[in-house]
């Protein structure tokens, strides 16, 4: 085989490894062959085309009867992970939070949103009932204040971690380019995008929520090395 034929075969194996419907045993076999051929013929990743982890993608998270705290949590996580986010009404009672960014960043952002939504809701309700705050405000109002404050603290942690990683890698120019790629992708996908209105959030529950946001585990359940590297 000449080099073009070798690369074509490697690409086919790469597609087999990446395809979600490939059985585990076949994926492992293809991956081992892929690594051996790349080593044998000194094939670089760049020769195989675009790095899938560096591709700008979109992931939608459906929210039924979306709450204000869900929007705020999504925004703070997305910004902390250098992603863009918009809301998209998909039905009478359903709204999608649309995360856009480089593949690894978006996967971590949506994972954090889904897991922290459950964790913070549980913590806020426990605090609400422990302090008997039904005498002061509704549960919904308390959740908005608590989780919004927690989201702000989480954003600060994500931004600090990202900046630390950039300084260590000394790749500030690359960060600017990647950010522009995401912005261009969003403008292409949603050319008629309109800015939403600013909303007021209650201060009730903000102190407890901020404390939770400063201490909540951001890595639990994340298994990939690349994903863990995004949030230290």
C-alpha cells in the first residue's frame, strides 16, 4: 500500500472507533489496529483531518417549564467553560438550553449543568425546609436566589481554573482564536439571534447558595482525562 491508501484505511478504522453503534469488542480491535498502523507508518493526527475534540459543536438540553435559576446556572457554566449559550423555545412548555463550543468543553459544560442542577436543587430544598423558610418566601423564589448565587461562585472557580491552565500552557493567542471560532459558529447557526432581557434575582438564599457553589465538587463522575483537565 502507498501512503494515501494507508491513511484511507486508518481513517476508516478511526470512523469505526468513533461510531456510537460500534460494539465494544470491535471498537477495541479497531483502536489497537489504528494505533499500530499510525506508529508503524509514522502517521500524525493532522494527516487524518480535523481533530474531533477540537470541533465546534452544539448540544441541546431540554428544560420543561424552564426556571430562572436553570438559565442562570447554564449561563454561568457555559461562560466558565468558554462556551456560548442561548435559549430556544421548542414547544408550549419546553425550552432548550443550547450550548455551543469546542466538543470537549461543551460535553463538560452540559454534564456539569445536568449534575449540578440535581445537586443544587436538592441542597436548596433541604436548606429551605431546615430553616422553615416557607414562612418567609415560596420555594421557587428561594431556589432562584440560592442556585443563582451558587452558579456565580461556580463560574468564578471555572474561570480561575481556565486562566491557570492557559498560563501554564502559555497559549493565550490560541484561546482568542478558539473563542472567535465559537462566536462565528453561533452567528452562522443563529444569524437572527436577539438578546434577551435582563432579569432581577432575589437575594433570599444567596449567602447559603454562594457557600455551596464554593464547595460543591465539580469533578465527580467525570471520567475522561481531557474533561478533568478542563476543571481542576
